[in-house]
C-alpha cells in the first residue's frame, strides 16, 4: 500500500502545478481561485482517506500487535 499511496500522492502534488497554471491562464478572480484550491485540497484528502480505508489490509502493522 505504501508504494501505491506514494504514487497517488505524487500525482496529486504534481497535479496542483497544472491546476494552478490553468487558473492563472484563465485569469480567474482571486476568490474563485482560492475556492478552487481549497476544494482541490479537500478532494485530495477525501481521496487519500478513501484509499486508506479500502486498503486497510495492506497497512503494515507492528510485529508486537499480532
């Protein structure tokens, strides 16, 4: 799961660059751009939370917790 999570996080982080560039090119108002960035962050958090819940069995546990 760790590898899959890192790959998804990299796509999320590098996806913010073109997302911000598009907002700049479209000359979006600061209020609209700020709202879109906040929604992007919330959607990303929800996506990562969903991924972790769906792949709970792949999360490594401590050796003493068995």
